């Protein structure tokens, strides 16, 4: 009745997984791409900035050099120098020294011969090869680094070519500048700790470096891999950005520019750790992205959970109430019942599973709509029925209802149940389509719940009890007890062991004598099977034959009994002892005369016994129709066997059949004597008359008459008085073992 739907938990799990997967597929790579992009951007920006700074710095240096040139130009007085008079020039230099730019150590005039006159009044001999301004290439010359002899000071020179009116080079005007002054006063830009500027001259000597001691020297990294980036090489290569190893072992970037007119290289050293310092905030922001994403996911899952719970609630409404009856569904009933039991651990409970007998039939014959109405009516009656108790009710599949009632005692509950059941029955019978209820009942005793008996278990027990009711119209309810289960278990055991029991001869035959009423002598016997099971003990057929009839094993057992009987008879005959005819039972399952005869004869022919010694008892109420019965009887007759009709009178068509079926013997059912004998053991006269007529009728039809279940002398006397032929029953003998039977024959022949 209930539609099968995916459980909300499954939906939730799947969708959460789905969201997580979507997250991993989309958000994580995106954020990592984004982060990488950001970092790259930041790095680029950083380098751009550094480039700008380097540019600016290089401009400052250029400007400063320009400034020096201007100072030098200002110092140059054309008519003095054009005199080419060394004395005059020397005087001028010394006299106007005070006009000299403060950053110059001194100014000098260098003549083509290599002699230089200074503002200090001294004359120095210079290497004229080095001062190329002397030949005008270039006109403005800025030297490499040089060391002032006898000091730790480094200097460089700026020199300009001086020409006469006719353009002839008459010398060079130059200025010596101390590196310390050059750096400290002009280019004193402080950067972060990790970055530093450097200037190297054309030969790779440091004019400027963070560490003063490097100034005036060259530097080459220890690691051969970085040898290209030694200062000598940097001085020669064009501008660019290089990775190398600093003198302290750090990996660094060096970004270089060339300072115009000087051939010097200005460099900016950036250590990797400085770059990492930029990364850090970026990494932080990527962490933030992940963090925010996780937050978003949690939010999504929460929202999703909320939506799912909404759906769930909607579904729940469907699963809580059964739409037809408005009662709780079985699921909800189970939940509520479990609660009820949990809250009263010391109470006793009665669980009833109710349904309608033959509901399927009702459904098919009256239609679904009418059947639904029946269910609705039934539910209302049941609901009313239990309303005065502390109880709950729910509906399961189709016509199944579940009721849990809190009770005070099992005995009282059962009494009330029976009273109420009759009442309910009347209501149901008077409905437009009369129907009959069926109940399975189980009880829960205090403490059983804590021993693991659940509401589902309880329902299972009630269900099981109900299933044992079967077709019996007189039983309307069944109470679960462990014996019921034992019976089922026993049947299972029997089914599992029957074949093996047959193979290992656990079955054996007993013989119950048949006595001639005329002379009290034994005239025959019936073979009755027994099972001696090592596990279940000695069993009479009522324990296993109904089961064997259901599962078909009875036909095998029948043939086993026949063979045992034939064996017994043959053994007696060989020994020359007295024998009586023995009747064997043919179960109702044999319904193919051909096959039965074939199998029967196959066994029979293994032995040499006259067929007259064998009688076959066929049940009146067997599944065979009268034609088949007739057929098999004829076939048995043809082979010389006699045939008895067993349990004659128990069926409905007994009298009809009498004339049709050519049996030799009528074995009157035990019930004849049972029902006509009163508590004093006397035969009721009305019944007596009826039996008398039947015996007379049988005699007229030339049938022998045998009565079963003769237990008392009164019964025996009565049968004798109406001239019944034979009697079988406890009055003469119970079924006997082979040995006892042999004795019996000896005594009663
Ligand atoms: P049945 O064929 O009517 O067998 C007679 C039953 O009545 C036997 O029960 C016997 O023990 C019992 N009986 C005999 N005298 C009296 C008496 O004075 N009072 C009472 N109350 N009962 C008496 P048993 O041996 O338990 O067999 C029960 C049934 O099992 C048989 O009823 C028969 O239908 C079936 N059965 C027994 N053996 C076989 C067999 O080998 N094959 C088949 N197919 N069925 C068998
Ligand atoms: Ca029988
Ligand atoms: Ca019988």
C-alpha cells in the first residue's frame, strides 16, 4: 500500500557527498588558480616596483654625475685654459679652489703629456692611456674605481676634454670624487633590510655596496652554478634580472640597469625571503579563501539539511498516517509501541495482529473499492473496540492491523478479549459484506523487553500464531506460545531428517489384530507405521503423517511399509507358521493408478506371497475422484488383492459411493462408535438403529463390515448383535510389535 520511497537519510548523504564533490571539483582548483594568479600578480607588481625604484635610483646617479659635470663646467674658464700656459692654469686652480664643488676631492688639469696640475698645488703624473678624454673618446669620461694611494679611500674621476679655439685638444679637466662622499651625501636611499643597491664599475669593482668592505673589490659566488653572475660578468652583461647566490649563501635576485655615459651597472639585490614576505599575505589570503569556502559549504549543507528535513517532514506525514483509515502506519505504530513499552517497563502488554479471513477473495470478488470500505469499517470497529483500554492501533499492509494493549493479567485480558471478540464478530457479520476477523496474539511480560524482545519480535510472534489458524473456521484466534514454535521447529526437524530416518530404518511396522465377532478369532491385522527417532523418541503417525501428506514423503513411506509387511509375511510362510491377511494403508497422495500399481507390484513380486494375504485400505476421503478410486480398485482386484474402504462414513458421499466402488470391505470410521456412545458407555438407541441399517445395507451389497475403534465390551456386544463381521480396537488389542503379534496369532487362531 505504501509507495516505496528513498529514505531521507540516503538523500541527505548523497546530496552532502554531491556538494562536497562539487566543492572539490570547482572551488578548490578555482581558488588555487586564483591564489596562484594573485601571487604571480603580486610578484610581477613587486618586480615592477623594484624596476621603477632601480630606474629612479639610476636617474639619481645620472643626475648627480650631471651635477658633477656642471660643477666642472662652471669651474672651467675658457680664456685661462686656452692660454695653455701651465703656470697660469696652476695658479688659477689653486686660487679658485674655493669655488670647487665640495664633493670633489680636488680638480686637476691633465695635459696631453700625462702631467696633471691640481687645485692642491701639486703635480701628478698620470697614465695617459687610461684617460681617454685626452683623445676625446668620449668627451665626458667617468672613470672606474681607483684607490687613493696610502689611504682606504676609493675615488673615481670625471673628466672632460678641453679644446683650443681651433678644436685641438689641449687637455682634460677632471675632478676626483671620493666614493664615501658620493654615496653618503647623494644616493642615500634606504630600502628594506633584505634589499640593497649596488653599483659596480665597468670592471666589476663595487663602487657601492651594503657592506662597506666589499667596496673596491669584485665578488664571485662560491657555487660554480652561479659563476655567470660574478660582479665582473654582471658588469659586462646587459640589463636584466638574474638569480644568484649572495655571499652569505642566500639565494637572491639581482636586477640590473646600466647607468648612461658611465658604463657602470646599478643593481638591486632582492633576497628570496623578501619575496616570500610578499607571498605570506597572499598565502594567508589563499588560506582565507579555503576557510571561507569551508564556511560556505557548511552553510550549504545546513541549508540542504533544512530542505531535506522539510521534505522528510512531508514524507513523514505520509508515513505517520495511513490515508485510508487515518490510523497510524505500521512504522509509526512500531515507534509508538516501543515508546509505550519503554515508559512502562514493569507492565504487561498484549499485542494483537488482526486481519480478515479470505480478504484476497473479498478483494477479487467485490472489487478494490468495496474491499477498501471493508477495511475502513473494520478499522473503525477495531478502534472502537479497543478505545476503553490503554492501547494504540496501527494499520499495516492491506487488511493487517496491529494493536498494543497495556494489561494487568494475561488471564483477565484473554477473558475480555473473548467477550469482546464475540461482540465484534456480530458487528462484522452484520456488515453489507459479512466478513470474519482472525487474530494472532502475543504477550510481553515485565522484563522481557530488557531481555531483547522488541516490538517487531512481538509482532512476529503474533503473526506466527495467526498463521497457524489456517482454514479452520472454528478458530478465530491463536495465542503465541513457545510450544507453537516448538511444533514448527519439530516439523522442520522432521523434514530435515525423514529421508535419513527411512534409510536407517527408524520407521517400523506394528500390527493391530482384526477379530471376527462371530467366533472371537483373529482374522486379519492392520499394519501401522511407527517412527523411533533417536532425537524425538517414539512417534505415532499423527505426529508425522499429516506433514508427510503435505510434503509428499508419505508415498515413499507407504512403499517402505508394504515391503516390511511382505517381508514379514514371507518369513512366516517360509517357516510354515500361521498367518492372517494384513491390510496396508494407501495414502491419499497416490492418485495415479497406473504408477501406483506398477510400484506396488514391483515390490510385491520380489516376494512369494499369495495376494489374498494382502488387503489395501483406501481412504474414503482421498483426493481421488470416484472414477480413479474405481480404477485402482479394479486393478488391485485383477492382481488378486482385496480392497477396503477406510474411514467409511467420514465423507459426505459415502452412501453414493457404496454402489459405485467395488470394494470388498467397509471399515466404519471410529467416529460412529465415538459419537453414539454416551458417558456411561451405553450406545444411543437412535445411532444404534442407524448403524444397524448401514450394516444391513452393506451386507446386501455383499461387503464385509469392519468396525474400528472398538474400545468397550458394550460396543463389542452391540456390534455382535447387529452381525457386524469384524472388530478392530483396543478392546481386543492395541497395535503390536511383530513378536507380540506372532504371540497374539498363536493365542487367537
Ligand atoms: P487408521 O488407518 O484409521 O488406523 C487406525 C488408527 O486407530 C491407528 O492409529 C490405531 O492405533 C488407532 N486405533 C486402533 N484401535 C483403537 C481404539 O480402540 N481406540 C482408538 N482411539 N484408536 C484406535 P495410528 O496407528 O496412530 O494411525 C493413525 C492413522 O495414521 C491411521 O489411521 C492411518 O490413517 C495413518 N497411518 C498409520 N500407518 C500408516 C501407514 O503405514 N501408511 C499410511 N498411509 N497411513 C498410515
Ligand atoms: Ca487404516
Ligand atoms: Ca481407519
